[in-house]
C-alpha cells in the first residue's frame, strides 16, 4: 500500500465525491461528515508520505510510474503517455499546504446551507485535482488535473457566490481558459518535438523534457531550431506563452483583474481555497515546467519576469490601500505578495528560489487566515466595507488578537513566516546578476505599502468609538465561536512556528532549489 500513497491521497476525495452522489439529497449532515472524514484521512496519508520522504535529497521521491495508454500512429510514431506521479522539495510543501487548507475549508463550509450535496461533491473533486496538479510528472496528466480545477471552481463561485456571482465566475472561467489554451499549445509542441531516450516514441514525460538530447532534430522546439516567429525563436515564444498562461493563474499584472471579483463574490471557504491553493499552481507551473524546459530562454528573460513581479508587488499594494471592501483589500494583497514569488524565481539562485517556494507555502497559511477573518465579520453583519466598522476591539477582543497575528504575518513582521519568505526573496534578488538592482530596491516599497494598508485597516475597524452601520446594539455582535477557533488558531500557530523555526521546511525546499538552479545554469 505504501507504494501508492500519492494515488490514495489524490483519488480518495474523487471516490468520496462519487459515493456522495448516491446519498439522498435530504441527508445533509452526511455530506459534511464525508468531506471532513476524507480530509482527516488525507492528513494521515500525508504523514506516511513525509515519513517516506528523505529531506536531504533533491530527486523525486514516492514515485508511481505506469504506462497509461499508447496509440500506434504507424511507421515508428507512437503516442505514449504515463501515469507518472512523484514529489520533491517543491511539491511536498504544496501538497502539505493543500491537505491543511482543504481541512480548514471543509470546517469553514459547515455553515453552507444551499444545495449541500452539490457543494461538497465539487469541493471533493477540487481537492483531488489540486493535489494531482502538484504531483503529476506527465504533461497530459498534469493538464487534465489542471483543467479539472476549473469547472468545480466555476460552479462553486457561480452558484454559491454573492450577488454578482455569475459575472465573477464567467470572468474567472474565461481568463483561466485563455491561459490553459496557451499552455496546451506549448504542451503539444513539446510532445511533437521530444522523444523517449534511445527511441523514436514521442513523450509527455516532464523530467525527460529537461534534457536537450531528448528533443528531435529539426523540430520546432529543438535547442538548435532555426524557426523564427516575429524575430524570436519558437522556444522563446514557448517560454513567453507558458509564463503568461501560468501567470494568469498566479495572477500577475496585467492578467490579475479576475481575482478581486472572484474573491469578493465567492463564499468564504472557496476564497480560502482560491487564494491559498489555486494561485500557487501558477508559481508551481513556472518552476516545474517553464524554467527547466526552456532554461536558456528563461535566463535571458528573467529581467522581464522580475519586472512583472515588481510591478505586481507595487500595483497590488496600491490597489489594496485604495480598497474599501475588506475582501477586495485581501485579494489585492495576494496579487502583491505573489509578485515576490516571481521576483524570487527570476533570481535563479538558491536563496531566491527557496524564498519563492517558502512564500507560496507561507502565503497559503496567512491568506487562509485573512479570508476566514473577513468571513467571520460577514457572517455576523453581512457587511465587508471597512468604513462601516469602528471600535470592534471592545466587543470582539479574541477576534482582534487573531486579526493582529494575520495582518502582522502578512506584512512581513519578524517572527512570522512571511518575513522569512520575503527576506530570502530579497537576498536572492539583490544577489542576482540577471536584472538591475533597482528592481529589488523598488520591491521593498511593497513592504512599506503593505504595512500602511494593514495598519490603516486596524486603526479604522478596531479603534475609536464602537460603531457598525446598521447595527443598533453591540449585544448582537459576538466574539469567535468554537468552530472559528478550530479554524483560525492552528493557522496562527503555523504562521508563528514557520516564522521562528523555518529550517524544518527549508530542509525540504533547499535541495530542490539547488537542483533547480544547477539544472537551469548547466542546460542554458
């Protein structure tokens, strides 16, 4: 059984979703319990996976590799795909984050009343698709998992969202679909240009694509190909298309506009999943596919990746400062903080890459807290406008403490995980010679702006005389309940632990970062 742990952790929620379909719709409590049971079992499977994993190794671990299907195309040509799953120092932290966040999101979903059967079936499918995306090492398998995330999220926003849910879900769908098409075009080109070692069988195998010798002569993506499109090589265009496709998911400026609308309209648990997990698929795809497959093009365009990252940092922070809706502020802060992921990747050194991966993990923990906090207020008052609140510390002191932890962690205060991530990214970016030092200098402006909008929000909402527009008496407002403590306290503790003791997580990330950097430099 230990040899198929990744299969179990991916397909357990999918099987549970199929089982949920046969449960009568009237048995609402069973859908909640089934989803919770699946998340708890995934925690135990994750523990078994971590026990098998050797942190000091930069290679693939817990590997599952089997032929999936082969189609004979005549002559020597074959279409061959594999059921290929594995984890390394990049995917293990993100799989762990997924298991944690999906457990929290399931608990947060306890208050969902509308069509619980459909909601939890879609949430379970989304669970499996996210983990599958972080573990698949076959391009076709990765793309299937990547696309399977799209439909559940579209319906979860479009059916269970706010007043403008149809607009937000369609916008999310169109943006993500356009990015997926760009990615698919490159994947097809890679398949036609590559082969298995010592054979003439085309392959979707991702690790094989890292080796230039596995590309077929005179094909469009061969390293010595003379194909030019608008003055750029086909490989350069392929890197740009992958960067845009995954950047839409990240999201990076200017392809970010779907995110605030999706967050504002999505129910709280779905906002948590969207910000903590789906955005990380963008950074993961750039690290797993775009840079290693096109290393020379990645190095030559790292200045562009860094520039987009810095623009996202500053632009997202400025929009957050101007936001009056609490969820919209948090959404734009996500755009800003994910810009540090791009900046770290663009540095192509161990410090920067380790910081980028650490930032993805840290941001997942912190942003889950932030959206849960917004959900706590909205559940009580049906209002997210910052200007409508004042003096909340008087009636919600425990909630105020959790908000302080979440805000300070997000703005990068020392002692929290966000500080470790951003320091590593800045160390790597200042050290890098792939772009001008002015870019990391400008990125520090984002840190100052994040402190400004978080402190301004705290001052407006929690201090001064108690006031909530439309609320007559403070007695109708109450502090955190037991379910909310169960959701928020573990996340707060995690943000503190990974800020004070980062080394246990870095022991997994650093070997990947070293292997990644060596691969890019040696193959460029």
